[in-house]
């Protein structure tokens, strides 16, 4: 798609990052040996919608943030698992 439409190169990069994150999430769930895993149950906090956060929700949120951060395409990321928008650029600068 990106070869035929260079203007969609950034969007393709984001979709590829999401696909990679989905594979990582799938592998995490497979390795977790559900239902005996520490990935089940509640995290002990509440998300922005007032729902109890589940451990797996928090884990997948972190995986997606990490994958999208390294695309260099996003400045800010919003998620129901975060109280406020996450500054992706600032998080990258702190790591360097």
C-alpha cells in the first residue's frame, strides 16, 4: 500500500506497530498459562470510565504504548487505562 501511496506511509507504520503489539499481546496471553496466571484479576485501580482495571488490560495498554512510541509518528496517546493523555515524545526523550 505504501509503495503505491507514499502519503500513507505514516499510517502504514502505525498499523504495523499495532499488528506487532497484537502479536506480543497474543504471545503474552499464551505464555501466561491462563487461568492460573498473575495476568488475571483486578489491578486495584479504576480507569477513567470508573471501571475496575484488570491486570491484563494494564499489560496490553503498556505493550501498545511501547509499540506506538517507537514509530516516531505520535506525540500524545490517549487510553481509557490512563488518567491523562500520555506524552509519547517526552517519554522517548527520558529514555535516551
